[in-house]
């Protein structure tokens, strides 16, 4: 299952996932135009340089989509190149819809027959957790993963994620539902489930204050916010605890902290950040 594949990749390469976010200022610093062609060159170069250095890469779909069909074609090439390089992919699309529409999104990103298929995707549960079922079903059928937004670091997220019903926060209920969905999928099998959470690495004690432990989800945790956004090993420990870090459950995500090193410095920057995240006290 995806959870087992991801755990093996993290055991070999460390806990770092590098976001492929071709912001215009990064394109400019790499000497590339703000165009589909520039995004394509940026992303393919990043994949080539990061091969063998990290467990996974996380292309942010929006930065490709903004250039229309040529940008989407560049995303397709990026995903294919990552597969060829042995890099697991987390496609950051944050999709969330109802019925057949969610089913179509799932086919687009999780069906191996699709040119946009990734190893895993991010999804939003805020139209109701049950609406994500088409993604869970297709992911389980094809050895894919799903990361569900639970507790994000943007200030606007608190008004929904921290809200309580019957004494439980919305974010806490998502952790419980992901745990249940993993148990249903795993059955009697052991190991990490294929379904996980997105929990910001810079949220501090928010999860503890809300009364839940993200590591209870039974699957991997994608933790954006490492590096340029201020999180390091100490911040990860404050959010997730030593047990989750030591077990390889937390996939720490950095983008600008690595990409700003430029195309020739990507691998060294990624290796250095991986070491910093796993350094002994």
C-alpha cells in the first residue's frame, strides 16, 4: 500500500518532501520566463536534481494550471519524470466536491490511466468527509494515497477547523474519520494506512489545545511549513511529538528553502535540510 511505500522511501532518503512551486520570483532567479515553458524547465530540472536525495516531491498544481493547457502538459511531464526518477509524488490539488464530480477528480489524479495520475493527492473535506469516498476507493484500488486537510497554518483556517460540535473540534473529527477509513482499508493487515492528514508544521500547540493527536490517524502526515516558513525539527516535535517523528510518520515539506538554492544547489540544499530534520539532540 501507499503508506508502506512512503515509509520505505522516507527510511531510505529521510523525511523531507520538496514542493515544486514555480513562483514567478523563483523562475526569475533561475533565469526562466514566467510561462508554461519556464515552468516546465523549472519542474523537470528540479526532479532531475532531486533524484535520489528525497523521498517525495510535491508539485503544486495551481502554478502549472495558471498557464492553461501548456501548463497542464508541463505538469503531466513532471509527474512522469518523477515516476521515472523513482520519486514519489504528492500532487497538491486540494480537491473537494460531491458525487460524480469528486469521482471525476479522483479519476484525473489517481487512476493510472490518466496522464495526471500521481502517487497521492491532497483533498479538502469541508463539503463533508463522506464526499471524499470516491478518492478513497480509487486510491485503495490502485495503491495510491490521499492526504486530507485537517489543521492548516493559515489564520483563516481556524474559523472552520477549530470550531466544535458535541465537544469535538472539526479538525479532531477529521483525524478520527481518517483513522476509521484506514482501519477499514487495512482490515487485518499491518502497517501504515494509505490515508493521511495535512497538518501545518507551524501550528505549535493547536492540536494539543483542541484535544487530539494528529498521529492517531493511522497513516502519514504531510507537514508543510518547513524552512522558509519557520519550522524545523523543534517545531515539528512541538506539533507531532517524538514518537511520530521517530516512526517516520511525518513527511516534512519545504519549498522555497530548497528551491531558492538554484538549480545547481538543489540536491545539496535538500540533503542539508534532511540532515537538520533528523539530527540528534
